[in-house]
C-alpha cells in the first residue's frame, strides 16, 4: 500500500469520542484532544458565511422552516412514501428504557414503558433511486454551505437515510432476554469533543409528542466548564472499560452530565419542533437527547450525517 493510500485509510477512520487508559485520562489526555481540535477550528477562521451558518456557530443549532418550495417538498415526500412500499427498511428497537429508573438523570422519563422502534433506509450514494431527494436535500448546496461555514471545512458528501421512529404498543420484554445492551439516547450527551454536524429534514410534523430532538443551545462551546466535564467523563469512561461495566451500561449513562451543570451555566433543554418541510442542522458536540414518545404518531425525517468531517479529527 502506497503512502497516499495509507493517509486516505487513516482519514477514513471514525475517531472515537474517548480513548486511552485510565492513567492517560487522569493525566489529561481528553482535555488535550478537545483543546487541540477547537483551537484548530478557531485558527481556520470563519470566512464569509451566511446568517444560518452564524446561528449554527453561535447556538450550535439552526432551524429553517419552509426550507423547500411547496412543490419540491411534495416531490421529496412522494419519494419517501414510495420507499415505504417498495424498499426494505432496516428495523431496530430502542431498549434504553429497559434500564432501572435510577440509571437516568430524570426517572420520570421512564413513565411510558412501550418500546420505540426505528426503521431506516439508506439513500443510495448516486441518486438513482430517489433523484429528487438526492438533488433537493442530500446534495442541497444551501445545506452544504451552512455546514461548511460552521465547520470551517469543505463539505463533499454525507450519509443520508430515511428514518421513521414510532412508539410500539405491547409488552416491554427485557434487555437480558433479548441479549441487547440498552442504549442511552434519552440521556443528555454529546457525540464528540470537536465540532461535528447532523441534519434532519422533517417529512411530517414533529412535536414533543412524537419524540422531537432535544438540544441545549450553546452547550457546544469548549469553555472551562465544558473542559472539566470532558476530563471527568473521560476518566469515568476509561474506568468503565477497565472494570467491565462498559458492557452493561449505556454509553450515555457512563458519560452523563453532573446534576446542576446546565442550571449553573444558565443553559436549558429545548425540544426542536416544527412542521413538515422544516430543516434542522445541529452541532452534536453540544448536548442533546432523543425526546419521548407520548403518542403513536411516527417521527418521519430524512437524516443527514456529515460523518466525513470526523475524518479530520485525528486525535
């Protein structure tokens, strides 16, 4: 393998949020990683960006209602409806609620015991099957300009998927009997220690009853308080890997946010609701979680993951 191929392979690696031994993290490895990446982001400079990119930089999230023209929305929605009858979706269940209530920072979130299912269909990377969705959303130059402006890097590609979340009535079962490790998406968490971006295009109305994404604005900033969190969480994760509890608990629990953290900083959670044809772009270095499902209405979106931006995060 030549040098160019080796470099390309390294860049394609999905860099983990946490890495290293307990000793390395006690000595501050995660703080160094976080400071280095955010310093590099600052040094790249902002350039000439539009107001939506500035909002994304300032708040960590931007919401654009009526993103597409009505006819364009109908074309994308028609392709999604066709996909539901002609394509095979990958189905998964969310077992996060099967953990004991004391694991969660707000046990009342476990009041609804029905399971939540996810169905996802990856959009082909060439646009042959869903050409309107490919052109109008996945490859939309406005979305790419916003993400590139906030990331301060070129945006060449993204992974796009139709996603459907819905509440499932019926018995809960147990995570042990299904041999599935519970997930922690209902707990406030950050995805990474550096700027990284995801977007959701709402194909139907999304509100607090059907699991609206919850975000803490301005929590993406790498302040002294955030660095303290990064240090503590990294040590906890390293110790969890060392003692084996990593295999039993959801990642969101291991790196959970200390009680009173957001209140002390004057930050708060906000459900990101909106009608169909709303676009949401988020820096998931900020804290977020999945909303609860209190109705049987599905949450239907086109999910855009700009994961190739992670390839630059080489530490």
